[in-house]
């Protein structure tokens, strides 16, 4: 199969306009953090973050297919001793723009650096906010099932009465579970917490995320031949993963040195034998923990 990868050098506020309406299946991106790395690539002030981001999210809404998904990797920084509220404000403003805030995933950074602060512990997680254009979007849940851990085997050997009948939610949400349904199965659906190490193979960019992160979302929300977009491409992690998984992609990066890193590792058009796509690398996500 033929996989296309379009790398664009420039400001995504301008370059997104070149993408047609309703073209993209998955947007996966990690924008610059508010101010924190201003010496590296011009951070945006926390108080101005929402105003800066909204014209970009408006374009993202335009280019995303109605069945598509937008995953935004972001974490609010601490300003004057408290967490800044720009992420919360951004969610509210994006909803006014027409986005649905469908879900929030947590990336638990398994190997965050030790440290000590007087009034907080070390930060070991980031948000992955999920936005959609409509309630019904493509989601291939079977693609991210995980092996049942040994905890589950133990749990299923000691079933209580409530496990054998449907255990209705005590908060009256109408949801329930029947643990016995999982006997004899060796895979379960994951939770919305991803346990991944921060380790990366690419040390030339200061804010690279691990390949397992885009890989998991690309599996969950796209099929081969679909289009993935990263408007803040950096070193091209999203595009590299998309390419090896047989997905077409577009990446936009403002800094020439980072753009060059992506160019070095990606070909504009690649012929992938079908069986190579099927043998794609397996991510190292952890099995879910006991409830
Ligand atoms: C957090 S980094 C993304 C790193 C990327 N996920 C990776 O794995 O390499 C954000 C990137 O956005 C780029 N950037 C900042 N403002 C931009 C803009 N207006 N348009 C396009 N890229 C921009 C920065 O230069 C930086 O490389």
C-alpha cells in the first residue's frame, strides 16, 4: 500500500488553511506549553494561551471529518504557587466553538524524575483531552485491548455473589458490570489511564513524546489509509508512527531545525507491503490494574 506523509514548514495558524474541509481522521498534538520553554521555541504566556489557541482550534474543527477525533496533550503549569486555569478555560471556550469535550485520558509517566517541592509532589501525569465534532465518531476499541493481568485470574477465581449477577452502579448512573462475563477471556478493554515511560529515542528535540503515545490513539481512532494531522509536529513523532502504521499524515512545524529532523526520518511517499503493516511494533502499554 502507498502511504503519503506531507511535512509543512511554517506557522500552523497560516498553514492549516491549506488543508481541505472535513479531510482529517485524527488530530494528535502536543502544543507548546505556556511560557515554560520560552527559551526553546517561544512559549505563550499562560494568560494569553486561550486567545492564542482558539483560532487554531477553529481551523482544526474545520479540517476534521465529522467522524474524526482530536486528541490534545496538554498540562497546566504552576504560576505563583497555584495551577493556572488556562486548560480549563480552553475547554470551555472550545465547547462554545462547537467542539464536544468527549473524554479525558491520563498519561501516567511511569519514570518521572524524582524531586522535592515545598507544597506539591512531583508531577507524573499529563492530560490527553479528547474532542469530537459529534457524538458518533469512529472508535476501534478491539485494537487496543490488553492482556488480562494475573490480578484478573485471581479475581475471577474468587467470585462473590454480586460478581455473578449484574452489579448496578451505586451512584444510580444506570451503568453496571457483571464480572463473571470476563471468565475465559484473555483480553480486556483498557482504562482511560495510560501507563507509559517518558523515554524516547529522539534526544534532539526538548519536548518529544514517546512513540507509544500516538500509536495507541492512532490504533484506537484510525484505520490504514486514514489521515492523521499533527499541527505542532516537533521532531515528527506522530508522523513517524503514522507512517509505519500505514496511515497518511500531515505535520506542520514552525522551526526549521525541528522540521529538518522530521524530514530526515520520513519519506513523502512510501510503499509498504501489506504484511509489514500487520506486523507493526507492539506498544508497551501496561495491563490495567485492579479496580
Ligand atoms: C511540544 S513540541 C511537540 C513535540 C512533538 N510531539 C515531538 O514528539 O517531537 C511543540 C512544537 O510546536 C512547534 N510550534 C510552536 N508554535 C508553532 C506554530 N505556530 N506552528 C507550528 N509549529 C509550532 C514548536 O517549535 C515545537 O517543536
